């Protein structure tokens, strides 16, 4: 996303930083082995775990103090007439009174709310961008039930206008982009910072693990059953899954032996590389699944092959197995009330997420939609309404965990973002009212302490290169 002239200047600054050469220490001498030292076998050279590393660089910001605000810190706490201080891209202090340096930019937020930026664990922005035309539809490699070799980041179009809408209208600062759910093994996901960049690598969240998108239920059996191929049933789904995991386990054994002993390097299999990463605990399973019985089957299969299901996505019947999810340390990413649109989504209830919370299970809201991602705060408001009508009391501050901290935990980036805690990234949203009101919108959004959206400043409204020069491109609506 670009932010007018200011955004172009920031982009040039970031681009210059990318081309600065690395310095080497002058006068350094190479170390030589002693003649008496025994010959040592050169260690094996494993394949690169990430041949497409993040090149993300934060935009520059200024020390900023928000005062007289109501704070939801993302950890479940609410602070009235609070203050939030951030500088050098990090949260410095949060409380009712904080010590701020002279010259800090101060914003009086009387009547306004401050929260961590929203983290959406399930998005297809960039892979299914706007405008929705066939030429830009790149989210499903629906050519085989197992396509663990594809990586979502290689379909992401950084110019998707949806990124700017998610930032400006929804306060979304971090999002996971997943392949679609046509396949049992859909491919790798990627976690992005919601910033303008020329390349997907320039958006990649530094240090965030990859995910593996899996799917169970109707989608794979419908897509391949209609082609007269396996799987065409739910038992076929599990059979193909198990055969694939068995193959992956054998592949991992070969590579583990090579890493330990050297010798002839095994042949690479790009799909098996990803599954080996899952079995090694390096890549996180993000599993599309609706029905309680199928989620239970997948949890048993994970035990059989020694991997962990990080989260079930959509999970319309998660409330039926909250105890199993808690026992397996598996999260559920759900909608507020989007269900009943196919048989496996029939038995949904508006209290799903609230029941998970009260049961001690990990739950969160997600979008799976380019429009829904712009109002995830309102989706949580609907959950709270359903819960309170059913007699389930959950505070607004506690519910904000569903929007930031819990998805950050499930992406293994909660040490960096997801709550307003000193030392974390300054991913911050100033809302012009209570964020659980339909009348409230983001007023300002900071990512790593850089102001990337300001509703009061037309020059700080993100516009992608794709939109520049088109009618109405100066406004985010």
C-alpha cells in the first residue's frame, strides 16, 4: 500500500536500505587448521528451509504517546483514561500514566479506544484478489488431492486493493495467506505484515513459521469425486491422508540419516520437504474442518504420525469437542454466525467461540473473505451478543484476545505482536469509538510504530499501485 507522497518517500527509503552493501571487518585473516589437528569430515549441507526469506523493513516512525484513551491491551485487560507509548517500532509502556520523553508526538484520544492491530489467521488476500476475475484466481491448485509442493506466497499479488481495505477499514496489521481448500494437502501458507511492498517477500513477517493448509470433509471429496478420482468419500479423505503421511515419514527418515551421517544426498521432493517440516515441528498445520467427528479423526491421525494440529479453521462444530481441543492444545478459528450454507456447516451456533473460551480452549475469529476481513471487530461483537443472550458473560477486553493475541499464538508470533506489551512490535489501532460498535472505524493505524493510515489525512490513506490514476483511487471506502 502506498500513502500518497509520504508513502512514496517511505517506499524509496525502504528500497535504498535494501541495496546497501554489507560491510566486512577490515584486516580479518582467515583461520587455518593446525597441522596436528585430526581431519574432520565436512558436515552435510542440508537444503535451505526458506529459499524465499523475508526482506521486510519497517517504515520509519516517530515516538508517539496516545493519551486519555480506553485501552484493550490484548491480554484481557481494560485501562480507562490510559496511555500508550511507542518508539523505535516497539511498545515502550502502557498504563494510566507513563513516563514519556520530551518532544514525543502526543495524540489526545479522549472518547476513543486503542487496541493491538488485528491478526487474521485465515485470509486469501493476494491469492484471490480484487477485482475477482479468473485471471487473478490463484488460490487453489485443484489438480491433485495432494499439492503440498505449492506455496501460497508464489500466488500473492502485493497490489491487491484488499490489503489497504483490511488496514484502513478493519485495523488488520498481520494476516496469514492460505491456499484454498479443494485439496487434502493444499500447500504452504505465509504470514504477512499488512504493508505496501513491491514483492511478497517485502511483506513477509520476519521469523514467522510457515503453515501447511490441509482440508477435510466435503470440499476434497466433491472436487475429486466429481472427476472419478480418490477421494470421493470421507473414508477416502483419511486413507489418502494416511498414505501421504506414511510416505512423508519415510522421506524424513532418509533425510535425518543424511543430516546425521552424510553420504549420498537423498533426492529432493518439494512436497515431502513441506511434510517433513511438519513432522519436525517446523511447519504448523492449519486444517480446514467443520464437523466435530472429523476433527476428532484428524486429532487421532496426528497422534498416529507424530504431528500437531495447530488450528482447525471454520470449525463450526468446535463447541461440541471443546474438551478435546483443549487437551490437544489445538485452537479453533471460527466465524461469528456464518453457517448452514452446506451440510457440514449445518449445526452451527452463534455461541461457538464463547463456549470455547469458557471451556478453556483456544479460540479466535477469522475472515476467509475480502469483505469480512474489514469488520472482524463487528464479528466479535456479534459473538458477544449471542453469548450474553445465552447467559455467557465475557468482557469486551477479554474478547479482544480473539482478534489479536490468540491468532498470534497460533501463528507462533505472540512474542512479537498480538498485544500491547513493552518490547513487542508497535502494531496499534486508534479507533474513533468503541470498536465493538457498528459506527466505529479505525482513525489511525500504526505498524511497527509507523503511521500507515490516518483517516484525517488524505495523504496517509493507502492506495496500491494498481489503483493509482483510477477514478476514486484517492479514497479508501
